[in-house]
C-alpha cells in the first residue's frame, strides 16, 4: 500500500533548479537509503515530504493512514523539559489518556459509590492498555539506553545536554512515536558504534517504512532494501540493497552510455540519408525518416553532479621511529580520572584507530596528547621530529565570517591565491565557491574545508577526531585513499566501521575506564570481542589442560613479540636505507676527491651500514617466516 507519493515535482532556490519533474512512491514495506553528494537536495526532499516547504509545481499525496515523523539534523525542543518527558511527548495521546485516568481516580476517591465513574475508569484503562500505555515507559527506557543515555540522566533538563546528545534525544523521540513513515536525516552522526549497532537491530524489528539519509556504508548495508540516488534533479532507484548499489550504478551508466552511442550513430546515419535524398528520387523515404527522427525518444547521458574530490596528504620530514609513548598515563580533567593506567607506543607508519562509547574519554585522551589537558598521572611524550596536525570534530577553528579562501589563507598568508584555489578545488571548492562565507556552507562543506586547512601544510603525525562526520560517500572514499597513501603516522577517532576497516591496522579500545590494544582493524577487534563473549566451556583442572593453556598463553606472548619486532625491524631498515643513500650522495657529490681521509671514513661507514642492512634483511625474513608459522598454529586450547 502506498503511504506517500510525489508527482512531477519542480523546485528552485535562488534561481538554482533543485528538482525537475521528480516523481516517487513509498510503500509501507519500503526501507530506503537516500544518497547523493553534499548539497544535491536530500534535506530539501525531506522538507517537501514533511510539508515544511511546498513544490513550485507538482504534488505530494499522503495516504490517510500515513503518519510522518521527521528527524531533522538540528534539535528543535525546549531547554526546560526533561529528557524522559521530551521523548514521552511523542505519544501525546497516551499522556492525555493517563491524565484523564488520574483525574477519574481522584474523583472516585471522593465518590467511591459512583458506578458511572467506575465504568469510565474501566474503559479508559482498557483503551490505555490497548494503545500500549502500560509498556510505553519501559519502551522509552529501552530506546534511551540503546542510544547511549545513562538512566540517571533521564530526569535531567534538555538544556544541560550537548548538541550531539540533543540530536540523539530527537532520534529517541522519533522512534518512540506513532509515525508509520520515518524520515531519518543522518541518524548515526552522534552515535557511537554500540549505539549504531543497536539502532540497526531496532530498525530491523520495526513494522514501519523509513527513509534514511546516511553516508555510513555499513549502517546502510544493514538497514535498507532499496536505494534512491538523487542525480540529474531526479531519483534513480536501485532495488537490491546498498551493497550492490555501487556496482549496479556503474553497470547501468555503462549500459546507458552504450545505448546512447549506438543511438547517436543511428541518428547520424539517418540524417546523412535525409541530406542526400531529400531532393532526389527517394524524397518520400527521406521525409518518412525525418518524421521517425522527430518521434524517437532521445537517450540522455546520466548527469553526474558529484564534484570530484581528491585529498592529498603530505607527511613532510620523517619523524624518528618512536612517534608517541604513553607510560601508565591517567587521562582526565580536574581531579576526575576518565581513562586509567594507559601504556602503549605508537611507531612511525602506524595507522591506529581509537574507539569507545560516547563519553568514554576519547576526546580527553586526544587533548591530553596534544597538551591541552594535563595528565593526572604518568607520562605521554612525542618522539623527535614529530610534527602534529589535529582535526577537531567541533570545527571550532572555522570563522563563520570568513570566506572559504580567506580561511585557508590564514594557514599561510604568504601563499599565492592561485595555489590556494588549486588546492581548494581538490576538496570540491571550485570557481565562485571559494568566495562563499563559511556561515552558508553545509555541514559536509565545512568538514571538507577543515580538512583542507589541516592538510595544507605537511605534518608527519595526524590526529583526527571524527573526520567523516557530514562527509558524503565520495569524500569519505577520497579521504580513505589519501590516508592509505600517506607516509606518516595517524591516530583517528571514528564510529564509522567501514572507514576504520579501510584505514586502520591497530585499534585502541576504551572499555570501562581502561584502554586495550588490538593488533588489527575494526573487523579484527569485533571478532576478538565476539570470541570473548562466547561463554567458555568449563575448564578442566587436569595437568594436561593446564599445560595446554600455559603453552597457548606462551604462544600468544611470542606472537606479540614477533609482530612488535617485525615493525621495529622494518622501521630500522628504512632508517638505514636513508643513511646509506645520504652516504652515497656524499661520496659522489659532496666530499672532495682529494680528501682521502673523509672518503675513507665514508666508505667504511657505508660498508658498516650495508652489513647492518644485510643482517636486518635476514632477520626480517626470519621474523616473517616465524609470524606465518605462528599464525598457522593460532588456536585456542580446549
């Protein structure tokens, strides 16, 4: 059954055509992912569906049984209402019934003999129960806790919550409401990984239709059965879920291009026939072909409105092997410890992800590393020749009054305007875009500008706090590719599981106030956590089982030492190769040929470095073989 339909919709803003002859239909079983680059019109389409704006021409028809609930990107509630009451207000019908039940109960206390009041109370309670009133409060608690709210905060006023928490509260209110069609605009932007997974599972159990605007590819994979792509001011539909959408899109475009080429060749052939025969013996045939040409439907090539982005990340001068060392550090603020007893090393070339629930202390850790917060105990130190650049998820260093180009100019005031424009073009800012004020940019555009500022000057240690928030899929892919080609070291906080899998090789997880290191990407971390969650069989206390466990533990420790030495040996090889290259240059170009003493010393040092490199290469090969052997024998004891 159709819930909502649009027909021949046209919409313009400030002379720019957003939609042209757009039509759509949504049924009660649809679970749609609405995708497209930043600024294409996804939020505008939601505003049209919700009735907040009207189309210039065309119509939108809503079925009688369609109750539409729209999750906007910005919180629109009041500051004084409590969190629980704000979410509860989604069911005004239940609140009214409960108020009426309370009123009748008070009247019955005064007139207990009234049969009419007793019957009225019974009817009210029956309707309240049928409408789910007695389970409603429990449902709200489930939703709030699933979205990461602690129970002791349920009665806190909304004014005391952060912007991200308010948006989570708005999502909770939508989920708790009666809407039969949910419009969810970036619902995962302020959710941690656990809450995102909970939302996926919750949506899969809903008997409601919904449309999701999201750039989280794993989330879309797990929640939708249909993709709407906004392109060419219309909707292109794909019916096999998100995972197959990208390949189907390429195949569809290739097929259309093939048909277009074939049709153009046929049109050219017919036009040539008409030109040659219009005034000859075959005039009637030529006229007939002219009519045919006027009637055929011309194939149009797909309009790709994506602005190509191609981020570049320059690591600059190489740092020493040890980039960051944390020794029994306690991170926190004031006298409150947030993450305790943290010890780990970050080496040159490491690609590390930092994950944890909202409020677990991720940003506190980053700001302590940057020196913006003092450690409560322990030590954190940067290595030699380490140049740090930091991406702040709050985008606090952007000045809304500046233009795009002026904002980048502040990074290096001596840079020529042409170089700034060329650099900004890689981030999607072209032509007059660079003269826009930051205050009018979308969330995605602001994130890309902040990344441009971060990456304009070289840095060999990058720290990112949620860099993918508001970025569209193409921009996320560009950032992934840039980081995979980056020669330096980075530490990234993210809740995007797909992104973490693509760009990280080690994971630091904050769990219950402690930090744990996993030697792999997010999928590896997930596998380890799932294996730990499986209830272990009762362990035998026989000497044989104890010995097996001791052997397994020793094997695990040995594997860890091998992997650590592998990284260290590989780094030493790169260092010695750099020194060898410098010595060879000195011998050929820098040391005078008549200075035999310096030349002799240089040749001796070159020979020593070459011998050391040979030993390191041999050791690297041994370690790789050992690592492969131990990986094959990796098994849990019974």
